[in-house]
C-alpha cells in the first residue's frame, strides 16, 4: 500500500465492506460523506495556504450542533460498527465564528 492509501485493516472501511456484501441502501450517505470530506479537505488546504501567505480569512457564524450532527455519518463510517459514538448536543450553545468549510 502506498503512503497515501487507506489501511482498511486499521479503520474498518465499513462502506467498502457493506457495498461488497451487497448492502447498497446507504450508498447515497457514503457518497455525501465523501463529498463533504473532500470539501472540508479543500477548505483546510485553502486555510493553510492563506496562513502561509498571511491572508486574512473571512469568518462565518457556525452552529456547532449542526456541524457535529452533520459529521455523525462520516464518523460512524470511519470508526466502524465496533465503536459506539454518542453525541450530546445542547440547545444553549453560542454561535461560533470560524472560517467556512467550503466556498
């Protein structure tokens, strides 16, 4: 395996195992999670490049509960079925100011 590959033995690769087993009912969620991950990676790259050029980043108001909720499927898929994931969201969080994840 190359240095940029994913080691399925270590992280589980639940989407690949489910698709190989014919369980394709969640493929849309896997594709959405992959797209979201790619957008976040692109945004992280842009932030790192901006930092390197000392450019200012435009902050965006962000609902942290919505952000965490939106990452649940990605985390479940990454962590695998053997890891239980529990989130404790609360309605009284302040809105955070942070760089946007995607353009």
